[in-house]
C-alpha cells in the first residue's frame, strides 16, 4: 500500500516535469509541425547533431517527415556534457515496421527559417539511429537565395511613339487599373490558359503618370535558352514610357532567387506577344540588365524559327519591340483575336484587350495597324 502510494506520487511528479518540459519547449519551437504519437503503432529513436553554416547548432528544432506528414519532433537539442555537443534526441513514428524513408527538416530559431536536411533514415521498428556519443550528422541544405535587381528595357509595339526622350505614349494611363491585371476571370476571351496568367497581389495606390501599362516579368534558370522553360519567380511590374520596367514602388525590380545556371528574363504583356532574353543576363554590381529595344536578336527565337528572326518586331527608327495583337493571351496573333476580342469590343473605350495600340479605344486602327500586319505571328518564348 505504502509502496503503491509512493509509486503514484512518483508518476505525478514525472508527469508534472513532463508537462513543464512540453510547455517550455513550445516557447522555442515556432515551427508548425504536429504529431500525435498514439496514431502510430511503431517507434524508433533518432539521435543527431545538425550542421548549419558549417557548424553544429545549439538551438532550434528538428522534425522527421514522410512526405509532408510529420513523424517526430525534437523541439530543442540536449546538451551532452561528456562531448560538449547538442544532440537532437527523439522518437520517430510509423505504422510500417520497416522500410519508410524519413526525411528531416531543421527549424532555425535564430533566423526563423526552415531548412531541409540532406540525410535520410530508413525507419525500422525499435531502431536506435545514432547515440549521444556517436550521433548521426545531419547537414542542412544551404539556401542560396539572393536578392538581385533587374533592369529590363522593352517596347510595346502598340504604344510605340518615340519623342522627347521617351519611347512610348501614355495615352491609356488614366485607364490603367491599380491592381495588376494578369489574373482575369477565365476563360479569357475563350482561352482557359493565358500565357501570362498570374495570381500575385501587386498594386499601386496611384498610377504614376509615366506608366504605359502593367507587364509581367518572369525569371527562368537554365543552362541554355532552349532549355529555359522552368519559372523561378514572377512579378507584375510597371512599364514606363522610357521602356524601363520598375516595381510597384517605382524602383528597379527586386527578386529573391537562387540562380544555379543562367538567368533568363521573360516579359509578358496582356495583348502583346511575350519575349525572352536570347542570352543569360550578366550582372554588374548586383544589377542584371537586359535591353530588348537595342537589337532584333535581343529576343530569343526558337531554333525551328531561326530563319525568320521574329522573336520581336523591327520598328521605325532602329528600335525593336513586342508584337501587338494577341488579345486572348494564347501566345499567337490569330483570327480568334479578331473574332473573340476586337470585334465584340469594337467602338468601346477604356482598358480593353482589343485596344492593341493602347490609345484607350477599340477602333479600326487596332485592326489595320497592329492585328492584320502581325497575323500568324507566334511568341518565341519556350
Ligand atoms: Ca491570340
Ligand atoms: Ca486603340
């Protein structure tokens, strides 16, 4: 009896310490990992140190995962006196006695970021992977995200009107929406998949008077332009009458990306054909610059279209710009742009897809000066 009471008291004490530990650990872990151990039949122990920036960490949290599913959490490492190392010691869980390959993430409480761990552990019932004296070594996969600035210059054929040091007119300025226009309701004039569809929330409080229109800037990373099909990052931005593209803050565009091979830039406009840089951009003092307006071959042309050299259009005065006339955003100037876009909007004013010359009205000139001459042209963006 006496022994029994003593025993119960001991459990309560242990539980109290346990709950204090849990409460305490929750002060540290700002990650959103969760696990409910009773959901699992089997467990196995992992003891590891984490290397971050070439040094073993002494804080933060370590999580085990199967896909997106959390399978164990060490909310903080334990200091192990004999070796002076900080060990993440925790149970991982599974309903398969063996064979599941667990991946790991490290939550860094100092920068508030989560990092993938390079190593994996194959779960085995009652396993003990590593111990305090000889822990597993987990390496964080370093993130090379860097802030870069991008200075792009481009002309929209429809707005082209050089003079007074500028390249385009801003006739449409008062009609330009304050929110980026690249997330229209679909289908967009019969097209379910506009090339430039983008759900970002870029907006301005007031549209600067030197803005021609919104454009969409997309960065790609590839070893060669014909392989540049994977998007790194996109941003809706403002095209100025000088041809320069700026962010909604009026400053040079800023991106936070990891460039592994070569940086290619794509510029889209809602009713002009997109263009991609024909070469990887190089940087000078952290600024990546590309001027599409200087030469025809600044815009990439697919290999099978090389003979035509029509990645963009030759304009009067030795300038080069994006072809107008793609009203439905499918990357081609075709009959549908006349039938589905221009014709139904004929005579309308405002911010219209069929207003290819960006003068605020859908008129015969949009057909005669832009759509007809460009009929049959397709975007060369890969
Ligand atoms: Ca089209
Ligand atoms: Ca017009």
